[in-house]
């Protein structure tokens, strides 16, 4: 903001602008007719000196030189007379008002007046002349350029981003195309906490919605924040240096239970594979991401009759790349979502005697790009929604004989299935879930507009009995290849990381896509 200045004395002003004469003992001041301040200010200077001395100064040490015309625009507004007639900038700066901007010099006074009226309908010039940012009320011109005294957009300033950071609450610290925005490509510092991702199309910070958006940790898909990378720990049960008080990559925990016990409110656990399975049953009661170590396929087998993983009412589980398999006996589910919320991606929940996944207690499951079930698991549903909600996409679900089903539920109103492949070796229907919504999927039975495959042949898959639901090339019904519809926001890869389409269109139903 321009600082205030004291008004110059009348004697000083008279010395500059006039010629002091003594006649008959009387003293008076005769105005200097050539001084720019007695003429039309800057216009007189431009006429005399052009761009060399375009500004008019009416007081100060140099005001008497060159008829008051100076090279640089005065910063002392009490001595600056842009419009002349002995009026300072503070008294009259109307001649500096922005014209219609067309630069054509057509002299159309009516058009210019209309343009001025449109630019500042309230007539107070508040979007044009200023002495500080607080005087710039037009949101498109929020900054005062002290060099010109004009309200300008951010890109008219040298320190554009710094200016945006000082605007309002500082929530829009990036200048982009003349506007202050929250973020832009390569400028994402303002995107923190529960809005850590820059939507570069809208230039706003948004919640994370995919783990890839948090490359150093994982996305808390419930809250939208990237989990603090400082919480990351490792579990490797057959590492010679593993310890109950470990957690680092060099000295990891030996069991998943040890890591969960040591976990804070949010934790990322990197699970390494063992020669055998981890034999343990664990309960998740906090926000926990359990990811397979890169390039590894760790497996967990629950203790007899108990699920390998249970998500309690206070738990949030983000599971990726992990196998839950071979849990024995009744109650031996692969995963029990008991009142909590689970997001499961690129996992294999197979060959668990009690069934693959059970949702109960009002729990919620989001399931994507996964295999669930097993051809040797009989008389039970591979996925059973007893009390809760299920959202499933690009998943292959297969079950065994007897009364088995790929999907069962008590009430399917909160269950939606897209782009998936559901089959069963049983003579009963593979879907036993009244009210369920299934679209763009492939089933043995006829249901809506989904692809009807006819009776299952186990040879469609690499090893149906063991739960290896990879498609056997040339053996499966060709309609599977186009039964699904990939849309923006769907997973970019399949269970193995093979790429899916990048534009909306037909795709393989289920978790496996043959390149």
C-alpha cells in the first residue's frame, strides 16, 4: 500500500511553478506557463519528451527541471500531478482511467463511455484505481499494482504466487492464467490433510480415492487423506532378524498380530511372503492398510474355525495383493467384515472351508479385481452378505457343489455388482440374493442384460477347484471378453496388473483380463 505523504508548503509550490518578482517593494508569484503542472500533466510531458520523460512532478528537488517532467512515475502522490492543473494524484487522477482497451484510437467517445460504464457499473472506479489491495473489490482484479495504481490480476505481478498466497485465508496460493487457484500441475503444496490430491482439471485439492495417489503410503479411503508414511512397518515371518519389537525393513515384525498390536490410529503394514502361509487370525479395529510387498504374494491362513482377518465395528481395512486361503472348518472364513468397513483390491480369498467373505453386523465391503471362492468349498456361499452392504466390480467369484452359491444375501438392496464373473458348480443358482443389482457382468443364469454363459465347465479356468480363476485361453465363452463395460474411474488394471482400456467401452468381465 502507498504510504501517506505530507502536503508541500505553498511557498515551495510557488517556487517550483511560478516566477517570484519584486515590484515596488511587493512580492508576488507569476505562474510558469510551461510547467507541466500548469498544463495537462503527463500529457504535456509526453508531448514534449515522449517516452523519455512521461510523468509530471509538481514539487520536490527535481520538479523545477525539464518543466517538471521526469522519467519514472512518482511514488509521492501529493507531488504527482498526472492530470495537471495543479491537482495532485490524490485530488485528480481521472485521466489515468482505463480506456476501452481496443487500442484502435477510433475516438468514439460514446463507445468508450459505454465501455467505462460496463467496466465499473457503480461509478466509483473501485476496480481500476487503488492505493492498496483492500481497494480492489473486483474478484478478477484483486491486487493493487503500486507502480500503476491500478487493480490487476495476479499474473500482472512479478511475485504472482506469493501474491495469491497472501489473498484471503491463503487457500489459493497458485497463480494460473490470471486467477488464484488452490493448485496446478507441479504446484500441489497446498493439497494436504483430507484433500491431498490436486485435480488438475479443476485446479482444486480433493480427497484421495486410490492408493496410487499416495505413493509413499496408502490412501485412507474412508477419510480421503494419505496415511503418514512414518507409520509404515514391515512384517516378514521368515526373516532371521524379525522380532516382536521390530517393524523396520531390516528388522521386521514376525507376525501380523505383532504389527497390529503396535499400530497407532492409522498404519501401513507391508506384508512379505513366507515359504509357508502366516498361520494366524487377526482382528482389525483401527485404520490399517495391509499391502503385499512389491513383487511378492503373501498368504494368511486363519486358525482352525476362525477367520484369517476380521474387521470389527471400529475398523477400516485397506487390503491389497494379499491371499487369504485354506482356513479350515466351519467359521473359517477368509475375511469377516463384522460391522467395520473393508476395501479389498487384487486379492485372492479362496479355499476357506467356512466360505470366502462374510459381511455381517452392518459392515460394508468394497471388492475389486479379486478372486473369491473355490471349487472345493461346498454347501456355502463364496460371498455371503448377511447384514450389510457390498459393492463389487471386476471380480471373479466361484463356488463348489451342494447348496453353494457364488453370491448369497439376506437382503440385496444394498448389494451392487458390476463387470464381474459369477459361477458355481452347484445345480442351484449361483446368485441367491433377492433385490441385488447386477449389471455388465457374466453369469451362468439369465439375469437382466448380463451375459448368460450356460452351465459351468471347470476348464474355463486354470484350476477352478483350487480357486485359481485365471481364464484358460481359448477355453472360456468368448462373450466374457465383452460382457463388462469399463468406464472412467474403474480400475486401470486387472488382478495381475495387466492394463484395462483407457476409454469407455467393452472389457473382460471378472478379475482376469487376457492381454
